[in-house]
């Protein structure tokens, strides 16, 4: 019997498999042998697309960076008259626990960045882009730059914190708390402190 022809893999397929491996097992498991086995191909096909493992790691970092920045720019680009609604949308989108794989990749990237200067540089550039985009949206809502900067840090502290926590058994109505947190972050004006 004739064997069916093997599917040809492109560079993006290898990168996607590496991101899956990153989410499942961490950066240390992004190895040619592991990926080839996962993709049911020989190691030799890897070298059609990458010089070496470091070339793949660099591509994984760059792909993640470009995707995260493209996504946040898309979500936060101010639309005149809809800025506050966009803020609520950004909070909802990024604090929902719908994308478990995305959360796992985010955590694995941060773990990788603790050990590798190149990964650290990429994570810092993504965080900076996220904070700048959120700040620009707060500014478009009429907040002064300092307050907009503070709220953008608060927004991401909440988004990442809530994505890693399981609050379901916490005392009180968690959904009401989340709604109040959204209002605290997104309100156009900070209430005056008590006298």
C-alpha cells in the first residue's frame, strides 16, 4: 500500500506547536525533538524553517509580542464618544477566564522572563505597550495623565490578578464585587476622599 503524503509544515506551525508546549510544559520543553514528536514529523523538517532552537525561541517570543500588542491596540483604540464603554469592554474581555490557554501562555512567558534576558525584554515591551494603550484610553475619557497612568496599572493588576484567582468561595457576592471593581477602575472621575 502507498503511504499518504506527509503534510508539509510551515514556520507558523512550528511556532504554534512551541506556544502550545510553552503553555503545557514551560519554555524548557520547547525542544526540537519534543515538537517533532508532537507534530508527527522528523527533526529534519524543523531545519527547513529554523537555523536552530534559539531561532525558534526568538520567533516564539516575537510572535507572542506581536499578537499581544496587536490585540491590545485593537481593543483600546479610542472611538470618539465610546471611550468609557471601551474601558468597560477591555476590563470585561481581559478579566474573563474564557481563554485558559492564553492565561497559561501568559504565566509561562513570565516564568521564562525570570530566567532569560531576551524573554524579560519581550515581556517588558508587552507590558509597556499594554499600559500605554490603556493610559491613552483613560486620557481619551478626560482623565489627567497621572491618574490615567495609575488607573492603567490598576486595570492590569486587576485583570492579571483575577485571572489567577478562584474567588468563587469568597465571602460575599463575587459578581457584585467584580462589577464594583470595574466601576472603580473605569469611572471618569475619582470621588473625593472623605474629610
